[in-house]
C-alpha cells in the first residue's frame, strides 16, 4: 500500500472506450491519501454524446471515489472541458465530493498551488496542431491503435505502453505546443502570486520550473496512466501505474539540475527500467487491500512511497 498526503489525477475519460480503467482501479486499490483532487475530464460527456458507454468497471471507479469521500478523504472535483456540464454545479457538495471551478492547495511545506483543469489556457496557445489533433478523427485513430496495440501486448504478457503518446512525442509541432502551454501556465501562475500550478488537459504529464513558479501536469488515464502525488514532506512526484508501477520524475528545485524527463514531460518506453534509475520502482502491492483514508502523518516517506 502506498501512502500519500495528496493525490492528483485528471483526464480519466470515464464513459469512453479508451479509459485505462483496469489500471485506474488498481491504482485506487493500492494508494491511500488524505486528499484526492480530480482535476477535470473525469467523465467524458462528449464521447457519451456519440455513444453511451458506461460499463460496470467505470461505475466502480465512481463508487470508489464516493466511498473515499464518505470515509473521510477530502475529495475535490474540478470539471474540465469534457465534463463541462458539471461546472454548473460548482460550489456545491454532492455525495461528499466538493465541486469547484478551480481551487488552491497548500503543500505540507507551506507552498501554495493553484489547481485548474487547464482548458482555460487554450486561447493563449490557440491554433495548436496538438489541440487540433486531440478530439479529431486522427486522434481517435491513434488511441484506437493504442488500445489494440496493448491488447496484443497483454496477450504476449508485456506491460502497458502508450503508442499514441510515443507518436505524439515525436511530432515537433506537438512538442512545441506543450512548451507553449507550459509557458502560458507559468506566466498566469506568476501573476496569481502562487508557488505553483497543477493541471491536466493536454495528456502530457511533467514538471517545468520557472523563475519562481512550478508547473505540474498530472497526465491522463487514456494514454499514459499517470498521477501526481504529494508525500508528507510536501514533495511532489509523478507516478506511472500499470503492470510495473514506478516513479517517473520528482519535482525539480532551483538548487538541483533538471533532467530532461523532469522538466519537459513524461517519456514513453516499452520498458520501465529506463525510469527505475531515476525514481523508485515500488514492490507490487496487494490490490485487494483497498483504498482507505489517511489522516495522520507517517514517517519514512523518503521517495513518496510506502515502506
């Protein structure tokens, strides 16, 4: 069981064929936290307009989040552009889950972070090839190919690998868009006088450190299966969760050198060994243990994982 002070996840896209729901449920079964932030696009209402798809496994995710709230976990839901309809309920608490257009979170070390989905920055980086790609038939083809690729990988007992992410990371214009998006968030964060911003939206997890502001993107559960986690010292890490859960990157600081993966975005590789050298590769927890609430600080969190 992995214990964290706070967990941030977004872009689950429940209600779409491309949600990696098995990995998501395993993650929820294997992690404990005091605070859970759902940073937008939890339910893909746009996909459900085209085709109603809400299997039992997707409903189980909703039930487990509601159970967390009822068991004392502080759950905050920030709707995104794919579940925009729910923004009309912001300011209310439903089944113990707070709905907010945006919110702020204070880290254990006192730093203040602004939380938002990220679609509000679309105008700052408009005419983006990546955003034209996302939601287009070409993007749907990519994620469909990703689904079939991993179906065959499972048959061959190979771990999850994001084909869609691999292809997009090799498009120079897509990488340039990600850099522009990060820059827009950093500039807005500096004007907002907070220490950092946590968002999702672009399906590209990573950190970027500005002069006095930290950009954090928690990724997605369609292509990359990533979450942002805060340990009890207030340090942030990016975790990839599939057959081989591991820490992808830890937050950069002004007095440490930034490696390429930490300051840009989550890279893709069929093998997890590339990342284990930079982070930790926790032992596979017992998935039947279940997700429970944590309300007391626990010692011994040197790398954001439970020992």
